[in-house]
């Protein structure tokens, strides 16, 4: 009964435009940047993982502190010199969660189970911003418990 009521709620089918962090405010790197640059952006921004874009702002993948550290691990030590020799494209993960701007809350919620953020694109695949797991939870909490 509760499940049926929830499933018929209109908010599940609403699009998420108002929750998106726009591209200008998203920390990101380009695929031809050095790993050193990417690590600096990650450390300075405080994020664990950020999107990788190409020159035309198209999405290429995700780079994270863990991927960078893994790529410079030698057998017995961390080989910091490798930070200059590798590019972001050498170690990034090209699998990433994407959703069109017109995508619904329920699709976003399902994607957020395994992804801390979802990359939002327009109909041509151009990157427009990110939708974070926390913004989805804030929205859900408002719809379920705070709206009268
Ligand atoms: P994480 O970096 O692992 O961050 C996990 C959560 O920690 C964030 O959840 C946020 O609640 C908090 N947090 C981390 N760094 C923060 C900071 N500098 N300022 C404020 N809060 C911070 P979410 O907000 O749901 O973000 C989920 C993931 O989305 C983040 O995971 C990060 O990978 C990415 N992200 C969020 N905002 C971003 C932005 N402006 N640019 C690039 N990536 C972003």
C-alpha cells in the first residue's frame, strides 16, 4: 500500500534541473593534463573523484585520488616521478554514470546507488553539470518528510 502510494508520487518523474551543479562550478581536468595537475586539483578541491573533459567540454571519464595513487605505486615505494610522465587519459576510468537533463528523479536515484555523482548531458551529449548523491537525498527527504 505504502509502496504503491510512493510509486505514484509525481516527484519520482520530475526532472532534476534545479539540483544540478552547473559546469562552471564543477572541478574538472582535461584528458591531456598531467597526473600531477590532476592530483593538485583533487587535493585543493577536496573531492575524491572529478570528471575528465576534452577541449570541447565533452565527457571522457573520471579521475580519482585512488586511481592516481595506484598508478604511481612501485613495488617498494611510491614513484612520484611518474606523476609527470603519465597523462590523465592514461589512468582515468572511462566508465561513468550519465543522464540526460530531462532524466527523471527515479532514474537518477537508481544510478546514484553505485555512483557518488552523475554527469548530466544535453541531447547532443555535451556535459552540463553534475548531480550529486547528497542533493538527491536532500530532495528525497524534503519530498517525503518536509512537504505538507
Ligand atoms: P566525494 O569527494 O567523495 O565527497 C563525498 C561527500 O563529502 C560529498 O558528497 C560532500 O557531502 C562532502 N564533500 C567532499 N568534499 C567537499 C567539499 N570540498 N565541499 C563540501 N563538501 C564536500 P556529494 O556532495 O554528494 O558529492 C558526491 C561526489 O560528487 C563527491 O564525492 C565528488 O566526487 C563529486 N563532486 C561533488 N561536488 C563536486 C564539484 N563541485 N566538482 C567536482 N566534483 C564534485
